[in-house]
């Protein structure tokens, strides 16, 4: 079931160029979805529209059945977000910051604040001023703030930007824990392909405001559909591959199987046709290969 429905979004910042061109996708309950694209592809514009901060020229975003554009308060009541750089009052402690920022929206629950600070591993430092916090700790405090109203869903805009490898790993484990233990649904905007590969179930790839792909992160696909063949009988092999309904990329020689056939069946057909098979192995494209192939970067 879709928790967030992005429907036919169109946005034109400048007269001569569409920043978003009829973009639709779903964020399904309990999944981590990566939003990928080069600089200027439109990722932040989508998040801005989803958070009701940017008005689309066409389309809408529906969260839990409520349109952000028509019923903003109900729609946004279901999500928490880390959007752009987190701002804290540096002369206040982490705890005081949470209290002040929550009071602005007229809501404060001390027990819940303790719970989320523990969850993000900040309970020991909650009494320290945020000016003493590392960048990673500030991001975790921002996450605590986003989690306080107990949202069903989190929107994370480049959350590990500027973190060191240890901070990235810590943040990644935290996000995976939120999904595993609390069933949180998460939309992750990132340009870090490795991060999306390690965290996300599915991804949406944008290019110049258009959706190029929505589906399973390619390296996580369970069914193996691409194989690599090494043979001295390339011509004979091509004929068997074609007859079986598979396709072979002329540049990489990678063989893509149609849905009705599995790898060992095609291998058997090759051997039966007298093709000398020197090597036959599954090929899992990395997200980087897939992304670069799709965006032509
Ligand atoms: N407030 C704005 N005013 C004018 N143009 C904007 C504004 N925000 C974004 N744009 C333009 O819209 C297009 C999409 O920008 P957007 O920031 O959504 O892309 P992005 O994928 O998030 O890029 P990045 O990875 O660099 O953050 C770009 O051409 C950008 O220049």
C-alpha cells in the first residue's frame, strides 16, 4: 500500500525549462525508497513539494490519503523530515533545543523525548550544548527532532552529507533500525549510490526532471536475469541465444534472459547445440553501472 503518492508533478521555475516533468511514483508502507539523480535533476524540488514548501504547477502529493496541496496539516502530520541543514541554538543543550523546537509547534512529551534521544544514541550528550556536537551528532539530533511527533514516515534529504565514514555508517545503521524495529517508511534523497545500494529496497532515478526508472535497486534483484558467457564459438552461441528469446549486448556481451527461461536452461541449450562454454556466470549490475547506463552520465 502506498503511504505517499507522488502524482504527475510538474514544476517550472524558469519559463524555458521544466524542473519536473510529469513525475509520479509511490512510497510504499515499510520500504526505504532512494531518490537519485544528478545535480539539478529535481530531487529537492520533489521533497519541497512533498513538505508543502514549494507549490507545484501541476499534480499533487498525497500522504496517507490527504493531499499536501489541499489539506496540508493532515498530510504533513504523518511525516517527519530532515530537510536541508539542521539549525540549532548552539548556546542551548540538545535537550533544550528539542524542547524549544517542539514547543514552537505546541507539542512536548518528556518521556517521548527521552526515548528518541536514546534511540539516536544521544542520551549521554543530551545535557551538553550543541556547539560541542560533531556534525554526526547534529544530524542525529535532527533525526530525534523529526521522530518526536511519532511520524509514520521520514523524509531524509542528503542526511549523510559531510559526515565522515564512521558517521555515515552510524547514521545508516540507525535508519535501518528504524525500519526493522518500528516499521518506519523512509524516503531518502541522496546522490551517494553506495548509500542507496546499502539502504534502499527500491529507487527512483530522475534525469532533467523526468523519471527514468522506478523499481527494485538492481543489485538487490532476487531473480538472476543477466549472465556472462565466455566461448570460442561466439557465432553459434549468438544463434542459440537469439532462438531462446534472450538478448546479448553487443558491447558488453552480457546476456539478458526473458522471463520464461532461467540461466541453467539457456546454458543447457548452448551445450546441447555444441557451443564450447569456457565460462558462464551470473552478472549483477551495480547500482552505479545501472545508473550511469540510464542517465548517460
Ligand atoms: N528556488 C528555485 N528557484 C529557481 N530555480 C530553482 C529553484 N530550486 C530549484 N531550481 C532549479 O530547478 C532544477 C531542479 O533543482 P533541484 O534542486 O530540485 O535539483 P536536485 O536534484 O535536488 O539537485 P542537487 O542534487 O544539486 O540538490 C534546477 O535546474 C534548479 O536550478
